[in-house]
């Protein structure tokens, strides 16, 4: 089953086109990473797929329905979106933040049920923030805050989790921690993952498929081995690299080469 069907989708502001005639599908349970140079429309694509923006031309179907015909409350029960950096300057506790993920399921002035509270606790446990439940989110590290945002998304009990650069600006240990958490949700909970990624080595390690964008169009789509080639990297990023295979698991491994040495 296709979770998303994108056909001839174009988006821009006035005469400035950001995305041009994109056509691709995303299968249920897939882990897809969207990558490409800065300014090529990756974050815009996620916002179109989340319903925050509407295409200028073409169509976006979600679970067989045109996305713009899906009720927003219904969409929020099936799809969760984690921003690149969710800045919160009010000292909500971790539990309060994660509880916000249940809002699509609650009526006006309706309190959380026992089942809601159980879902919130499970979301915190899966993301490793249960022990932080009563801590103000303003006191947490960047990696901890990002796990809290993922826990809030999980509290929506979504079928699809969309993430815009979830490891941006994090130390390497937090990057692996976050991506391991996301991969386990994909593997064990069968949640479809759609993620913007700049680090191609990490994208290759965790993804089933890559979507490589260039100048607002799909340049290549396929397995990491199909997409990450020296020729493709040079054509899209204007950069010479060496690519070999990681010996234990076989995903492409990129070595960057200085332009001056």
C-alpha cells in the first residue's frame, strides 16, 4: 500500500518555483530520507506532505485520499511532524509537552483518560525520556529536547512520522541515539518514516530508500547503493568524493575530499 502518491507536484511563490513536477510514491512501513543541497526544497516538500502548504500544481494523495480533502483533526491522528528545532521558552514539563500529542483525540475541555495517560507514558518510555517527565523542557539538552518532541509525536499514535533534520546541530552521540530511536519505531512499530537528512552517511545507514533533490526536482530515487554514487554526488553537489561499502552491513560510505589538497 502507498502511504503517499505525489504526481506532477509543483510549488512556488509567484514566479519563483521551489519544487518542479515531483512524482514519486512512498510505501507503508518505508524509511525514506530526502536529501540534496541547501535551498533545493527539502523542507518545503515535507510541509506540502504534512498539509501545511498546498501545491501550485499537481496532487498529493495520503492513504488514497487527496490530502487537501482530509480533515485536519483526522490527519493529526495519522501523521505527526517533528520540526528541525522546536524552540520552547516556557518551562512546561516534559510530561506536559508529550501530553500535547493527545490533543487531536480530545474534545474541548475534555481531560485525558486512563488510556491517554498510558499512551503518553509509553511514548516517553520508547524515547527514553520517562525519567525526565517532571523536568522543565527549558532545562534539557538539545538531544533530550529532540527526544521529547519525538515522544510528543508518538503520543499522536501516528502511522507516519515526518521529521525535518532531526539530528541538526546535535553531537554525534545524540545523532546516533535519535536515529536509533527512529529506526526502532520504524522496525518494531511499522511507522512509516520520512526524514530530511544532510548527513549522507547517516542517511545511507538508516534508510530503505533515498530521494535526492537537485534544483527543485527529483534527481535520483532508490536504495542508498543506487543513489549514492560518485557521479551523482558530483553532479548534484559539485564535489568529488570517494565511495566504498561499509564492511559489516554494506551500505555506501562516503569519504569527503578537500578541494585544495
